[in-house]
C-alpha cells in the first residue's frame, strides 16, 4: 500500500474512533518501514484535526472526541516502540488551566483541557474557583510553559489581570505563555492585560497553542 | 432579551422594533402568541379585528391610547378609575376570548 | 471611498466601506449556510442589510407596522442586580422592577426571576417566589412569566449529587459521565415540573426556560420533558430560550422523540421544542468577537431566517449581549442593537425579540 493511502487510512481510523484499526495501521506502517514521526504527523494527527473541525461545527461530540483520541493514542503507543527514545513521549507543552477565582463555570474550560490533552499537551486542570496563588504554585511545581484561565463573568474577569501580575511577581511570567478565555473575554481584553493569547473556543485554543509550540 | 443594561438593551430594542406594551397593543399581541401560538402577523390580525382597528394601528399611540381607554383594558399613564392590573386583564380576557390564569384564579376565589 | 461607522464583535468601533461590509455579509452568511446546511441569505436580503449598515444615523428602527413582540430574560435583575447581569444596582424590589418595565420601558411581556437564576435553587424558596408572583399578578397588566435556567450544572458535584462530566470526561470515564448526566436529567425534569406547577397554581402566565442546553444535550433533554409534562397538565404558556447556536454534545447520545439532541442548530431545535408543546422558541446565535458585526449579524440572520421558515410557533430570537448579532459588551452599543433589531424583524421575519 502506498504511503499516502496509509496516511489516509490512519486519519480515517481516528475519525471513526476505531482503536483496533488504528493499531493495525500503526503496525503495518512499522512493517513497511514508514517513518513513525511522519505517520503520526501526516496520518493520525490529520485525523485528529478533522475531528476538531467536526467538533467545532457540532458534528462530533465530546465523548466521541475522547474515544477518537484514545484510538490515536493507542496507535502512537505502537509507533513509539519504533522511534528513537529522544523522540518519544514528547509533549507539545505543559499547561496549567483553571476557572478563575470566584467563578464556577467550567464546561468550556473542561473542553479546552480535554482537547489540549488529545492534541499532545500535558494538562493540569485545577478545576473551578481557583485562587490566583494556586495557578502560580502549580505552574512552578510542574514547570508549566502555558497558564490558561477562564472567566465567564465580568466580575471575575479581573482575576485574569491579577494572575498576570502574580506570575510577574513570582518571576514566572517570562517562562510561560498565558491564555485567557470565557464568554466575557475578547482579544482586546487579552491585549489590555498583557495576556499572550486569547481563545474564542476550545478549537481556537488548540490551534493557537499548537502554532506556538510545534 | 437578556444581559445588557436597561438603556442599551430593553429600551433600545423597544424603540427600534417593539410593539410598545400597554402604550399600544404589545401585551395583547403577546397574549395571542402565548395562548394560541400565533405567528406575528396572525396575532396582529386577530387583535386588530377584536379592537376594530387596522394591524398597522396596533402600534400607533394616537389610535391605541383612545381604544384602550374606551375599552378600559389598561393604559400607560396613571388615570384614577381606569382599569389596572387584574381588572384590566379580566377585561382583556373577555375581549380577546383568551384564558388568563390569574383572572381565572380570582374568579374561583370569589365564586 | 466612503467609510461607514460600524463595530467589531467585541464592540470596538471600526470603519468599513460598502464593499467591505458586503464581503463580510457574504462570508458570514456562507459560514452559517455551510454549518447549518441551510440556504444563505438572498441577494435582496444582503442589499437590505447594506442599507441598514450604511444608514449614517446612530439608531435605526423598523418601518411602522413591522414591530414585533418583546420577551425578556433575567427579570428585573438588570435594574436591581449587580454587574454580572449588566445590573445597574438600583435598590428596587422585584415588584417595582416589574412595574418599571411595564410602565416606563413599554415591555410587551415580562418575567419574575430570582437572583440565583436557575431552577434548582428556587425549590427551597418556592413559597416566596409564589407569593411574589401572586402579588405581581394583581398589579400587572402585561403577561408575566416566571423564568430561570435549567442549568444542569447545579446537579453535578460540588453543587449537586452527581459526578461532574467536566471532571469525568478528561479522565476518559465516558460511561460514568453519561450515567451522571442521565441521572441529572431525571432530577432536573422533576424539579422544573414542580416549580412550573407551583407557578401555575398562583396564576402565573407562563414559564421561561432560559439558556436551555447550556450544560449540553442533557440540559436540553430535561427541559423538553418538563415542557411536555407542563403543557399537558397546566395552563402555562412556555418559552424555551437556548444557550448556544448548536446543542453541545457532552453526552452525545441523548435523544428526544427519536432525534439526537447533540449538534442541532436552530432550525432543527425548534422542531423538537414544538413537539414538546412549547409556545415560543428563542434561538441563539453566538457572536464571534474577532469578526465584524456585519459578519456576525449576517450569519445570525441566516440561521434565524431558516428557523423562522420551518417553525410553527412564534420565534423570539435572543438579542441580548453577545448573541443575535449584538456585540459582546456589557453596555450594549445602541447603534448595533438597533440594527440587529431591525434586521431580525425585517429580514429574518421573527415574531419577536
């Protein structure tokens, strides 16, 4: 089978959330001597991107996205056996995410956390109503390079500004990229408080972080 | 409509596209949507027929103020003796031929 | 080339030429048409929309005779509430707030709502809500709904008894997440029926389910079942207002009347809301802050027009902050608000706002 055809089959196996097929295709790729990294980037990851687009248009849903990512992760585990050690288990980034102190809305933030994991980030989800100092302490503990906060209310949004300052005070601001999201956030707000990124939704968060860290 | 300060949301929308409430016939048209699922033009035609005005007149203050006062179905300014609240709704229920829950409750209490 | 003052989705003022406006109208309507698999706006619609946007007056309005009915969410919280609901903090009682809306703001209908604006928190204080409704009904002429959000999030830990899908799904516990949602549906339906029956008993005119679907497809399922019961057993008029332009599939497999709820767009949502027996449907189209209001409103009109065309019940499009082509800004920009009003009434042909 040609490489292009195998890449397409790999992508489709992820879209179909077919774990068995994904594993078989990964094994076939190894047997045919295809570069595992190419197989991941041009095959399985393409499938995951398609899943993201389908999720964005409401044609694929959160549980299906997770099962699809499970198929991809299983295939990658097979491919990693044929990869040099230094290329394996490479996370794109380490993210600390949470809903800002005083705010209990977390559905959107939960979706962002799930999708970042699916796309290869190590994610530490602090939950909801997270005090500013907890963001900072966790970022230090896990050596994060991404700190993301969500706020759904104008009253709690100010916590995102406080988080920027707290990261500066802790000497961490230059070591992380900050990202803000939530219904009341806008690019203008991100610019105003000095946040590196603004994410309109989960797909936007993944796209922007992948661009930054790939 | 939901979130938005009073001037920027309900007042702005009301000025731009609202029926006008009890200043005109907005509450009456609303009741036909709520009780009979009527679409806007059907609801306006129904109410206009009951009030013996044209559908366009339903949002004309100059016409509706007099109509509402004559029919005693509640007017926007505070005139002593004019029907208010539950009184106005009782008369609206009769006029439009609709059931209004609070009016029925009052009737059951005084039977 | 003449530039016209307009806005971005976050409310920022910008200037655009007629060609730029038209380009954004085209892009917006095509985006909606592609996502919803519906027809884009016609060229006549776009030309009329351009007339609206190139009018140099700050505010615009419908032509006489094209007025529509206005229904409201959040009750009088915008008067006596805090910033979270764009409240202006005037120390008014709710009865006074209702009176202000009826007599000073020319509201066609209004709503009694509680500060903790979800159905579950109303249960323990239902007697208070009932006496407030009873009193309001004596002094109010306009129809008065009782409103709250289904908000299935209040049934998940830490606020409720069931596992939180937001915690379970990232751990890959899909089955547990689904089971938690299914349990929550059962309890939320029961609670919303309870509150509806209590409001019916004290003379309420209607019940408003605001932001239906905010916690996903389970949230919508609970609402539809509650509506179905209440329409069969009470005299309440029922309005179902949505939370987003498509139903978020947090469960992914829940159905109503054999139709999967996840992923439904307004023209599909309305058919199920009709089936449940609701009297008014309030669709939502979310504003994208990174795009122009021209793009956003054209996109919103496309979805709503398709919804209006297939609906058999009145459609009252949501036009609050951040939805229906309105900027995401807590003090809404009046130029954009009135343009959305006019366009929704005269292009999408809605029955109300």
